[in-house]
C-alpha cells in the first residue's frame, strides 16, 4: 500500500471542507449585504426625507456592486439636500466604477468646487480626466494635488504617466527618480511606461 495515499485523501477532505467553508462565508456575506439593503430600504420608506438614509442605502448598493441603484439612492439624497458634499463624491465613484468617465468627471468637478484645494478631490478628478485621455487637464489636476500634498506618491505617479503620454519624458524621468526613493513599487511600474513609450 502506498503510504502517501491516506494522506492525500485526508488532504482532499480538508480541501473540500475549506472550499465549503469559503462558499458558506461568501453566501453569508451576500446574505448579510442583502439583509442590510432590505433594512436600509425599510428605513428610507419610513423616513423619505432623510438624506443620510439614502446615503447609507447607496453605500450598501455600491458595496454589492449594484451601481445603478446606488446612483439612484445618492441622487435621492441630493434631491433632499443639494449641498450634500459626500453625495457628489459617491456619484463620481459609482460612475467611475461603471467606466462612465465623463459622468465621473462631472461629479468629481462638483465635489472639487466645494473644496478647491483638497488634494484627494483633485486626484479623483485627475483620474477621470486621465481615463478620458485628457492628459493635459489630468496633469493640471495632479500637479495641483501635489502642490497641496507634496508626498502624495500616487499623484506623482499618475502625473508622470500623463507626462509620458504627452511626450514630456524628461519630466516623467524626474518623477521616476523621486519615486525610486519614495515608493519603489510605483517607480518600477512607471519604468514600464517609460520603456513602452521608448519603443
């Protein structure tokens, strides 16, 4: 008898149990998300003028990747409170996740208008602009984000990618050297962009 066979069978049983447990965790997580959504829907129906309730419902939908329903919930929150800053960001994020970058840009721009020097808002806007191929606009957004937060490595990286795309290689290489010290992972990724562009 092969001594390794019982071990293999035990290993298979253990693997099956792990797969089964992983499946139960996923099922439980989906169940919990659906329960959260149902509970939040009930709260919204009971208090239809509560913008916060719609925001929470939108967040639950977004976590479940039910983006059109999330968007509708965020728009309902804005209909109640047109100055609800977080709703503009949420609508931009949902549009971005759906690859509707022009709509994401619109909402991120509205979000930025409420705090024009905020680095994260500028970065979000730059991301939408970069996805739209508006590299000069994105460069400006990233540069402004960096001006307000010099150590913002992701903004530096994205700015360098915009520079590569617009033929400003020397400026991209300056950022590459800076990233070598600050974030080696981003530096290596940027190096690939620089090599691809050189071909």
